[in-house]
C-alpha cells in the first residue's frame, strides 16, 4: 500500500522518511518514551535510521503497520503514531508524543484521525489500545479519544525482555458514528 497523508485542524499526519531521522532520534531520547514504549533503550541514531528508512516504509509496503509522523504546519515533529494489524479487521494503535508537545491534545487528535481513516479505508472494525499498567499518560489519551477501557491483561506486554501487565481498550466505528465493515452483535446484557 502506498502511504497516505491525513490532515486535521492543527496537524499533518504523513509517512516518515530519512529526512525525519534527526527529529525522531531527538524525541526518542526522552526517558519516558524509552520507559513506556518498546523502542530500544538506549535509543541510538542507527535505531532512528532503521525506523524511518526501513521499518516504517516496510510496514506501509506490506500493509502490516501504518506509521504516521504527526507534524505541526511548521513541519515540526510532535508525535509518532502507528496502526499495526493484529488480526482480520483489528489494528492496534501505538503512539508517543515529544515531551515539549505533551498536554496539547495533539495525539488525541491524531489518534482519532488515524482511526477514522482505518475504519473508512481499511475495513477495520476495532482499534485496540494497550499500555503497560501505570502509563497514566497513555491511558488519558485513550480515554479522551473515546476508547472503552476493557480491563487488564496479565503478562501481555513484553517490554525489553520483561513481561508486564497491560491495560486494554477499544474504539469501534460506532463510537465515532461510523458504520462497521462487518456486522457486530454485542453480548447480551446480564445482571451483575
């Protein structure tokens, strides 16, 4: 699949390339990004080069991972967001925000734009969000974007060789007022 570009009121979401190596490398030096995501730590320049030069383009080419750099109109990188295909009709969103741009709602805006695109152009029926238990910033983003927090999965995330519990949530097309690609039959309500 060829990369696409998405726009929101404040942001441009586009595929990253070699021209973004310095910005990705600089943002990924943040200890919080290294702690809460599965990027290598320490994060070396060669990691950034491999990410923008091979990993991100390969994901678009084989339709396994759709990675967007999230930019201001000035061209400044504020965040990174990926939708990784997990199973038929299911993608998992992952993101990080550069430290100096946190708290502005950029990644919420980008997540919603990417989810709308996935629901309307990729026949995705469920976008999952997962974060290690304790990553309150990621959970706040997910909740503001409308994800329903579904629970905690034991030992479901492997971060740098250590299994950790994670929160899981989902966003469905109906949560954004969009139709599903496949019929959805929710479980019947049961008294508690």
